[in-house]
C-alpha cells in the first residue's frame, strides 16, 4: 500500500487531498498514472500523459519510470512557476 497526496488543482478538482492505494502489481509511477486515469474523465484529464504533472516519491522528484514499493508516499502537484 502507498499513500498518495494531491496538491493544488489536483486536490481541488478531485475533491481529495490524500488516499491509501493498494499497488496490486503496479511497479512504477507510470503504472499508477494509468490506473488513476481509468477512474473517469476528470482523472484522465488531469493525469493524461500529455499533461504537465510534477511527481515526487518520498519527497524526491520522480518521473513516470520511477519504481514504487509498498510504504512509499507519492505526491502529485502542478509545475512550479516563478515571477
């Protein structure tokens, strides 16, 4: 099981800040994103491969190839901009 944290627009549009998620054979962030996209239109729009999504595993920036294991904390957030 992993813990998923949703920040900013992800939390606002999905209506959830955190959840526990059973890996069930998923081995990477890419696998997790694919599973989340299967939850419906809003999920698919937010996590589609062409969307800009920042990801972290255990507070380290990650990409779609980053492996996952039970006990990991995964965070999704929009790209940071400056001004």
